[in-house]
C-alpha cells in the first residue's frame, strides 16, 4: 500500500487483488455481501464451492481481533445465489478509524456487489424483544460521534451530502421478514463502546426510539448507502440491555447467544438468498 494513498485508492487496490485472486467473472457474479457480527462467524460454513481469502492477504484490509469475529472473506453459493461473506469486522473502539471500519464493505461495493445484509449482536431495548430474538433493522441512530464520510470528499464513495431517508431498503427488508416467522423489526442505535450502556443511557435510547443497541453496523450502512448499494440488516438480540436485565452484561453471553441462534440465522439467511436469487429485486 502506497503511503499517502487516498481511501478510495486503498479500496481500488483491494479490488484489484480480489479480482486477481477470485477471477473477474466470479467477482462480477456476486449478488449479495454479508457481514457477520459477534458469534455468527460460523455461518460461512454453509457456503458451497467456497473460496476463502484471509483479510490479512487483501492489501489494506484491517484484521479483526475481537473474540467471536472471524477474519476472512468467504465467497460461495447459498442455493443459486453467489455471496461474499465477511466473517468478522473491526470496530471504532479498537482504535480503527471510520474509513478502516468501512474499507471491506466499500471494497465489495466497488466490485459491483449490489446488495448487502449486515448482521450484529445487540442489546434489546424494545418491550417486545427477548434474548435470542432476530430483529430486522428498519432504521438506525448514529450516536458514535463520527462518520465514514468525514474528511475530503471522494466522489467514488458517493455524493458529498447523501440522503439518509431510505438507508435500509424496504423491499429487501420485506423479503427478509417473509423468510422467517416471528422475526421482529426495529430501530438500531450504534454507540462507540466498548462499555455496555448504563441503565440511564438505555432509558435515553428508548426515549429516542431505539429498539436495540450495539457497537457496529451504522457506519457500514452509511457508507454503502452513499455508494448506491441496497442494504438490509439483522440484529441478534443477545441480551436485554442494562436496567432491563437483572444480570450483568458480558461478551461471553453475546457469543453464547450467537451459538444458540446459529441454526435459526442460517435457515433465515439461506431462505433470503434463495428468494433474492429468484427475484429481480
């Protein structure tokens, strides 16, 4: 990677490396990008005819360090749909910049991937949510205090002032909801972390209209929306947020709920891919 290279240039360098590694035809055929959150990395094992590319072997891609996150791009098929699955992500609280947090998904978008499903583990705030539920994201609240669009404008990343009224594609969400019974819907609040929220902060989030809270996802959605991608999201409610649950919160609980939800998540996303592959949109 060349010192002083623009962020768009870094993504273009990664694009060239992936095309050389996977083949231009295979890259062009990818219909869906999937980002896997805490405890959900095992989902990528469902892909057929899969090719695995470690993040460390893609120029400029940051490597996840958080327990429960994988560190590879896996390209393979679910039913007839070719997907590119990121088995983990990096976070602002680790010291990464917003540009680094979004570099992997921006690279996939520059490969012409048209649609994305971003997943996460989240704390439940909404009254109807319980640990183990899956929630389709209808909208988000960015409370991280920053954005991947800060800094000099890079036209390849979209307009300077992108519209945010439909970040979360309603047609994709409708398709996702139709794939599983009992799927909840709600607003995701993204915070900086790495601490979990205080009971007072959870009361504030509820008053702002949030149904779930986590430490990821919002920057990926902002960056992808600006680049014209269709985005849908899925939160695994791994625990009830502070002040709602009587138990202290822990990352071990997050990973345990991810393992328990693996079967339901796999079934839901597999059906989503099957339906996505049979429809024009």
